[in-house]
């Protein structure tokens, strides 16, 4: 499959063309350098400069994490949540937007939503801007370390697929050798950015809003614990297609009338 996609990219044709010309001899000079890169573990998405996400093509380069299929689960939750509220121009925040795949998909599906996407990396914001332009949507891009650049702004839905890999974890060469470290690693435990989200997020969420985060393998329980420790209500956990707890949902705990 990857060989076919590389050949399509090199020859500027689609897969049906490839099948129809299965007996043709490809010019090795064009294919060889691409094959060499792939054999050196460079991810296909960086070689061809694109990755599909939720049915749309996103430009990617080594300044951003390559969108993962499991992140579509976070997007599906977001779309379900926005659908009945779309008339109210819900304000949606994607923290750590990378390629912009989450924020831009939400805006493409619900143009009435006001979508803000942040990233700590200027390069990532460039990529997100390029994708927003290519898909013809208007989202606000903010250079920001977590909530720091957002003042006291509040949102109805906060989404994040933060870096969640522990520094000690060993990853495939495809990932660790090529994808941005900033987008992958969060610190010693892998949970550091959930701590910050739990601590800093509540004041940026409207009172009946939701926060949804993607989590790494076996992190869901620890993440739910971190948020409840900070006074959030854990309202659910969703499994990805591999049966792994992947998206965890929170609300701000409701205050009773007796609370000060
Ligand atoms: N939001 C982007 C994605 O889900 C980037 C996430 C990141 O860089 N950790 O692909």
C-alpha cells in the first residue's frame, strides 16, 4: 500500500491509473530517492506531504504531528456535542492544534461554530494556517503555551490531543526520529499536560461546557483522577476502534446553592 502511494506521488497519478498500467516500467530515478527515504523510516505522510483525516486531506511536514486515526474519535464526540447547539455559535477551542486537523474539521462540519486553535509552535501554526486556507475555513490561530495567550476568554467546548508520551518511553523510529518532540513528549510521566489542563482549564470553560481530551494507552484512569482531584466531573470515557480508552470527557463540577 505504501509503495503504491509513493509511486502515485512520484508519478503524479492516482491508484486507479497505477492498476491500469500495472505492466509499465516505472522510471527508477524518480522512485528510488523516495523509497530510500521510506526505508530510512521517514513516515510516508512526510514524504508525500499529506495525510487524510476525517475524509479531508491535510498538508503535513515535520513541524507537526501526523494526524492519527484514533483522534477522529475526539472529533466525532465534538461534532455530536456541537450539533444540537450549532445555532448558538458555540465557541470551540483546540489546544495544541498542530496541523489543525481537529479545529479545521470542526469548522468544516459546523461553519457556525467559532473555532480557536492554539499551538506553542510557530511552525505548527503556519501548517494549520495553510490547511485552513486550503480547506477554505476561517479559524482563529493563536500562538500560546496552553491557555497563556488566551487572556480570560471562555469557550463552550475545549478539545485537546496534548503531547502525552513519557520521556522514558521508547517509540518506533518512524515516530521518534521524525515527528516533533514538542508534539509527542510531555515530561517524566506523560501526564504533565493533563495536570495543567485540569488546573488552568476550568476558568476558560463556560459553566455548561465540556472538555474532551485524547489520552495515551492506559492513561484514561490516571487522567480522570487528575481532573477529579482538581474538582472536575468525569462524565465519560470513549474507546477507539482498537478497544483502547482514548477520549475522556469532563464538565465543570456544578456548585450547589450553598457553595461560597
Ligand atoms: N491536534 C493535533 C493532532 O491531533 C496535534 C496534536 C499534538 O501535536 N500533540 O494531530
